[in-house]
C-alpha cells in the first residue's frame, strides 16, 4: 500500500467526524441583554401558554447574568414566547421571539412586556 493511499484512507476516516462536528454547531443560546440577572427562563410556542422547563437550570450557577449566554435545550427552531423571571419575584413576558438552529437570540429590557411588579 502506497503512502498516498494510506493518506486517502486516513482522510476518509477523519472526514465524517469533522463534518459531524461542523453540523452539530454550538446549539441554540440565549444572550441576556436585560439590565438584571435572569433567575428563570421558560419558553412556549408563540401564543400557546404551554411553558417548558426552566432553562436557567442549564447554567452552572442556575442564573443568567447581564451579557451572559445560556445554552437552550429541548427546543426546535421557531417562534416562541418567553417567561422571564428575576429574583424577588418579578416576572415578564417577551413575545414572538424568533429562534434559529445553532444561533444566538437575545432578550433585552425593551422586549419585556406584562411585568407583574
């Protein structure tokens, strides 16, 4: 077996892993651009009021500081409403957020509506 055929064989073995790594991407992430630390973040398909799990539990300290990013799990790309909670009990809604595969979406103070405090 020649060196070139060995190199081609090695390249063929490595190539699928590289393609798989590229296709996996970094996943969906929230970028907290609100002025406070988020203590709970739940998503529902837009207009449905069917809230999913608290995504802040995916973070090592269970909160998302201002300008911090959080990995979102168990959510398909689409349009969502978000229930955003803060320590002290304040809770707001952010409506009709577009979430794309392997992309970052943000929530800022101007997105927050219907706050309870």
